[in-house]
C-alpha cells in the first residue's frame, strides 16, 4: 500500500520511500538509509519511464564504509523501486 508524500514521492507501508530529486536522480529511503538511483526520464510504450542505471544500486549513500549490497538486497531494492514508480504510473527500464 502506498501513500503520496507530494507530487513526486510515495511512501510504502513496507517501510520505504521513493522521491524524484531531478530528471537524473531518484531517492530511495529505508529508515535513515538513503540511496540515490541514477538514470534519466523518458518514454517507453507511450508511457513515462525512468531509465535506471542499475549500477547505482550498490551501497547506501550514508555508509562511510561503502559496503556493497548483496545480490538479494539489490533485487529487493529494485523490486521496491519498480512497485513505487508503477504506483505513480511510471515504468522502470533497466
């Protein structure tokens, strides 16, 4: 279940948030952890989309140790991100 934070961001009842920061960046949050997802806004199949650079799913922005996510964590973040953007009627291409 999602709720709107504002016109460009949503919060999930699962405990994460996704917010559009700019044309080239989306912010994914879990609690105090922040991840900047890089890409570009475009169109796919006549619908708005975010063309995600999957290599930006690597570690939390605020992790000073820069510890890489496990493959399982990367997939979870990607799945959550897709759900959040789909709720906003935006496709994700990667």
